[in-house]
C-alpha cells in the first residue's frame, strides 16, 4: 500500500519496536524489508477485501537485527478481535491451529 494510502498509516497505531533505528553496518536491510513489504501489502489487500479498515488493523513491514524481513500486525483491540474471529471461523473455531 503505497502513495496516498501511506497517510492512512499515521493514525496513532504505534508499530515501532524497541530496536527500531538500530542498524548494523553491512547488513542488507532493504532486501528483507522489500520481501516483508510485499507480504504486508498482500495481507493488507486481503484485510481490505474482508471489510477491515487499515486505520483499524494492518500489516506493517519491518526487519529484524539480521536484516530478515518481518511482518507485524498492528491494530486496535476490537479490530484484532474481529480478525481473530474470522480466522477461527476459517479453521473451524477450535482455538488451536498450527
């Protein structure tokens, strides 16, 4: 989600971790971030198609300390509860997948 949709990401949901901003010289963070960004964009499109607003819940691309891509889901509790309910419905509602 790029362009004008970027403004919707600045809505008060804090998606920065304690390690945010700590980069190690020589680590290719951009490659990992690009992979994470593609996955986050796909999940965000699915969330939008499922009736969610990205100002309520969204996937956010990041990297870990080794430069590996990471996708985090950030959201307000009520929207995350709705998402959890949707996922539970898809797996049969037994409360334990994976």
